[in-house]
C-alpha cells in the first residue's frame, strides 16, 4: 500500500509543478518527512535527483522552443554549481547523518520553505508585470542583469540552499531572476530557472548519492507518478485559476516551513 502511496505523492507533486511551475523540492521533501516519516537527509538526497529528472524533461521542451536565455543560465550556474560542490564537501566532512547536521538541514529547510512561500506569493501578485518595460525592444538587452555579479552571487546562495534542503531552485530562483533581470519577460525567466535547476540538482543529487543519502527505489516510484502528473498539470493550467492556486500553495509552504523550524 505504501508503494502506491509514493507513486500518488509523485503524481500530486507533478500535477502542481505542471500547474504552477513551483519546484517539486518545496513540496516533495516536506511530504516525505511529514507524511512518510523519512529522515531529512534521505528525503533531501532522493528529492534532488527527483527534481533533476522532472526539470530535465521540462528544459528539453523549452530548449526546442528556444525560450531559454543560456547566458542567464550560465551566470547563475557559475555561482550555484561550485557552491553546491563546496556544500557537499562540508556535508561529507561533518557527516550528513549526524544529529547536528540533521538539525541544520531541517532548520534551513524551514527557512527555505518560508522564502519559497514569499516568492510564490510575489510571483502570483506581480508576475504579470514582469518584463513589460522591455516589450518591443531588442531581446538581447532584456537578458542583461542590473549587475553581472548579482546572478553569480545569488546563484551561490541558491546552490547552498538547494544542496542542504533540495529547495530553492524553483520559486526562489524565479524571484531572484525577476529582481536581477527586471526587463526579462516572465516566460523567459521561468525557462531560464528550469534550465539552471537541471545541472544544479543533478550535481547536488549525485553528490548526495555519493554520501549514501539517496533511496533509488523510492526515486523510481516518485518519478513514475510525477512524469504523467506534470503532463496532466500542464494541460490543466489554462483551465484553473493559477493566482488562487499559488496563493493557497504559499500558505501551505509557510505552514510546513514553520513546523520544520519548530522541530
């Protein structure tokens, strides 16, 4: 029965990701911890590779439609991937399963979920205004940051967050890009965020696998549910009120974040 429950959890997260674009990590990790009683390090490690698989399928579709601004992705990855590697080295040094590291993971995860809740609500309220200044102008100009150092710096912060919690590559990444690239249309921001999440979650996930904090059989069950879920959600997103869904989702993430900090 629990085997089927994991597939259903993957299906649910896949539908929400397809509907809203909110990263699966912000949903799947709390579900694995609260509903299935998994240890934080195992939930985070498994979810990172789960996110890499789901994001890869989305990025292939976006690459074919040529909506990904690769210079934006590269600048973010210049900060996030090295930061992820350094975080993995620290986890290996201190021990990913030690009580102190577990406490740090749950607390950081709670903070990351609160940040994701704020980012999700911000996008629901102000996302439609993104990039309106650049309409009609040269698309290349819209892909210029307000300062070249900012995407690298924020990318490094996201790299640490994602490696420690599996959360941050989705809604937080979108919010950072909205602030650093104010002239870039929302569609291209979401595309760049999804593409950036693939190498980041893959590096972090494989690093966790090397630390022994990935459940491969569980990963297969989650992906079995999420792949059709994303397809279903993407077909429903034009029929359901996205702003309302995002607002409710932000409240649920804030609640989960508060509970994790209180553990």
